[in-house]
């Protein structure tokens, strides 16, 4: 049984929502991620921040086998990453 930190769990949940792409300042997030507003916010006054994970967290999850690069030929640091079946199963067992 692999134990993950809360930061790693948040990163794995973010990856389960969609593929992660490299961004600025060693941050990874979804492609074309923008600041959004809550659906219940009538006046759109409270923006929700873009969720991201750092390169170190991504590397730790990749070492556990929960994330994998989508393009095997490209450099690992510059290609998109997706969640593996092992990551999905871990999330199902440990919600």
C-alpha cells in the first residue's frame, strides 16, 4: 500500500480531471486553464484560482507509477502527462 501526502493526492485528483501540461514557473495544469467563477456566484465577484501541481509532485507521482508521459518520444519535462490505471485504482480505493 502506497501512502501519498495530501499534496500528492490533490495532484492525482487534478490529473484524473484531465491531462496535465507544463506551464510557467515549474507548474503543471490543464491545457488552456483560465480563472473561473463559481456557478452559484451571481455577480462573478469571487474568482476560483487555477489549480496546478509542481514539477516535484509530478515526478513523485510518476515514480509511483500513477502518472505517465503521453508522448514517449519527447522529453519527459516538456510533454503532457496523464493518469494511469494504477492512479485511478488508487483514487477509487482511497477516496
